[in-house]
C-alpha cells in the first residue's frame, strides 16, 4: 500500500513501518542463500555479489528517480506515473512520512530486482547485470504507481494488491522469464543424462527459505502501513494467513514429491513454500485462514506444474523464479477476485468482495486486467533493456568463461589455488591443470573417459570438443600460479559444475632440446628404461603393479637430451642388463625373481670352457617350476656362441606377468640370436 493511500501517521505507525522495513531488508540474505544453493560452487560468490549490487546500484537508482516515479505528487503527476520527490530529501513537516515511506518502498524495489538475478545466474556478465539493476528500477516503479498511488489508474478502478503479488512478484517473475529466454540455457543443462536434478547445496537453499519466510511476515504485515486505529487488526490477520498459506504450500510440495519419486525432494519443498507465500501476498488482510490454506496448497500445485512446463519449453531458470514469482503472482491476484471479503476497517477493497463472497465478477475482472497490464509492461520493458545491453556491452559470458565459473572470471576468487588444490565443493570443483585446461571428472586427455563413464554420447561429445580447443603450452607447476587470462582455453565438460583438477599424477611428456618423441605414451602406460644409444620407438611397455591405482598415479616419461627413453617409475623397475659394447636393439627380456635371492634359484647350466654350446645339455625344470611360463635364457660363458642357448623354466617364485629380466651377454658376444621370452 503506497503513501498515496494512507493519511497522517503517528509515531507508533512510523516505528512499525521502519521495523518492518529493516526485517524486509534481511530478505536479501535469504535470496542470496537460496540462489547459492541452486547454482554450482564456482558461481557462489558471483551470486552474492549480484544481491549486493541490487541494493547498491538499484537503491541509488530508486533514490534518484524511482521513488518519484512511483509516488511523486508534484505538478505533472498522472495515472500512468508520478512526478516529483526525485533525489529524496525533505526538511518540512512531511519529512517523517516521506522518509519512512521511502525506506519501506526501497526494500520492495530491491526485492523485485533480486528476483531476476536468480534466473540470470551462472552465465551473465557482471557489468551487464549492474546496468540491468540500475535500469530495472523503471520496470518496477511504474506498476507500483498504477496499483498503490492515489491517482494510479488500476487503483482507481478497484484493483486490490495489498503486499505486492502483482507489482513486486509478478513483475519480477516476468522479467526473470524474459531474461532466461534471451540468455538461453546454461551449457549442458538439457543434455541427455546431464541435467541438474537437485540443488547442488540443499542446506543453503533451506536456510535461505527460512530467512525469506521470516522476512515475508514483515513483508505482508508491514503493508498495513501502521498499527494505529484498526490497522493492527489487519496486521495480525495478515500474519496468520501468511503462515497458514505457506504451510499449505509446503505440505503440497512434500506430498507431491513423495508421490512422484517416493522421496522428499528439497526443491519441491522450497519452491512450493515460496510460491504459497507469493500467492497469499495480494490478499493477506482480506481472506480467512482456511481460504489461505487452500490458496497456498493450490499455489504449490501451480508451482510444480509451471516448473515442469518451463523444463519442457527448455527455459533455463536455475532458481525457479518464473514458476515461484511469476505463476504464483498471477494466482495470488486471481485469488483475491475469488476469496476477498469486504473489509470495512480501512476500506481496503473499496467496498467490493470476491466471487465466493457475493461480490460478483467485477473485482475478478479488475484483477485480470491488472495481470494483463503488469505482464505486458514487465515483459516488453525487460526485453528492450536486455536487448540494448546485449548488443552494447554483451550479456552472456563466453563458453570458456562460463565453464570456468564467474567466481574466477569476474572476481578472481580461487585463481591463486589452481596450482594443485580444489575450489569450492567436490561436486563442483573447478581449477586449472598443468596445461591450463579444465577436465571433467569423467574425462581424461584426448577425449578418453574413465571406466566409470557409461554415457556414450558424453564420450563422443567430449572427445570432439577436446580436439577442437587449443590448450596453453605446458610448463613447470611453479609457473602456473598466475591470475587467469581470458585467452586460457578449457576443455568442455559433460556436466555443468562438475570438473576436477587434472594436474597431479598426470601423464605428461617432457620434451628436452634435440629430442623428438614421435609417439607420446598413452595414459596408464610406462616404458622400460633403455641404455644410451637405443631408439625409443621400440620401448616395450610393462603392466603397472597391482598397487598402482589405474585412474590416479601416472608414470612420467622424460626423454633426456640426445639419449633414448628413460623411465621414472614409482614402483619396481625393469632395466635391461646389457654389458658394454653390446647393441641393445635385440636384447632379450627375462623374468626377474620376486626377491633378492632369485639368482641362486635359477638353476643356470654352466658350460665348461672350450665346450661347444651344441653339446650343452639343457637342465630339466623342477616340479615347482612352471613348464609353460616365461623362459630365462641360459648364461653362456665368454667366447661361446649364444645361438643355441637352452632356455629354462622360471621358478614358482617368479611373477608370471611382472618385471622382465634380460639375458646377461658377456663382452664381445654377438646378441643377434639371443632368445626372447
């Protein structure tokens, strides 16, 4: 109820108005926590900053021109908008009334703008949102004049909107829907199997709901604009109907969520309670408690249905602002036309009643006309403002910035932590890796996926996307701790808000000078160390030990200057034992024993000096040795041809698939026919 609809106020009324205004101001914290609970961890700071911007820049705009457009009574004021009281100030006898009204209406104006911030979450530039917060004052102030000013054309026709179901919530909800349509859905929001089903932080959403619940009592009760005379009775009645209506909406959300999924969904509860509060706001002082219960329950059903419709139309509203405030505001205005009683104390309904109380359809017709006017005004003006911002400074973040998160891009929050630590909650980690790339938790380089990923479409999409984007050249980890630059590229992830740091234990090829690693080793593969002069192209891979985690620790393959491959293994090594002067290209591998005394158990046949190797009798394997496993080549003395060396079977202590042991070939012996396993 605006200043134009009340008479002189007492100091009791002023105390009531100011106290209600201070409580309503705390609703900004509730909106912030609610929105933080509905977005990924990499955008939490950005959401809270936007709520602060609503108060700062939106409040300055309302002080400069907004209040005058709503309640100005100077020459030139008309049924469409007010004129006067710009840059609010006063020193005459009207000072108390003017300032108290300004503080109360300022809390309403910032609430209307904050509603829109939730629908624009996770993908809007901060500069663009600041401009929208300043200009959105016009979107709210004009409807407020229509409904609450003495000469507003909807008020003179008999429109009833006690606490702002239409002027505040319906206006904000329609602006939120227009913003969501222009911005388009978040990346991956409606991809099959990747859509967000529940709030990422339900505890924060629930705490925000309770804070809004508390603030809503002052929102509705304070709209009586005093407690003198009979106003305190209307304030008390408003408190009861507000509580009962919200209870009806919450019960509806809990019951429907259990019927649908056999679970008690948090998002159903939160949205239904808030939608019930919006629905009861328009007629909180002119309806009965049982009617409030019915209105709140129907509001919960409308909220759930509107949310489903929005998803079907692919209108991405992260916090459900359109369903809660838009659809709830429409139902709240219509509910007044159905259930309103003629209120004689303050003549709130101007002598009219709703359909169910014998008032006919006049009040219902006025309420419907008000809905049409408010929807048309808010939709058109919001569209024009957002399109101007879009084609001037830009409205949406780039794809790389959106994946990286607004906290880092807009506020540099967490940019100093991407050298090896996580940012935010585990479900929404977002940091830079060794190559300044972001990888989802189910993706590895070259578009590969881990064993936990069973979504074929996700694998194909990630593989194609990762090949298209160019990454920054690798460098030492110590040099990666720098502020993020706009040109840093990221690898698209399959689920918004779910990335994992890919720096520690990464399979990376180090390329020193004058070394050309033609084929970098794939992930999870290690190479046998080869002596100086060997070609790295024939390095044979080995299987990792059972202690190594297949999805974590990686062995780094480094290529020294002018040398062959060199392997840095964290577990046991398998090195080729080749004497000086022997070419290692045909070195035969053998299986080493599992402990230090393996050489004593090999049972190698010794051939005396001067004996031809053809006469050397092979030794029969013992009962404990496996006859079909890896062979170990017989040690041949100096000067003996190794072409007919007899193999032997390894003992049962030797690992059948473990590290390879190579034949020891004496100096000046030709290794061309050394037997291999």
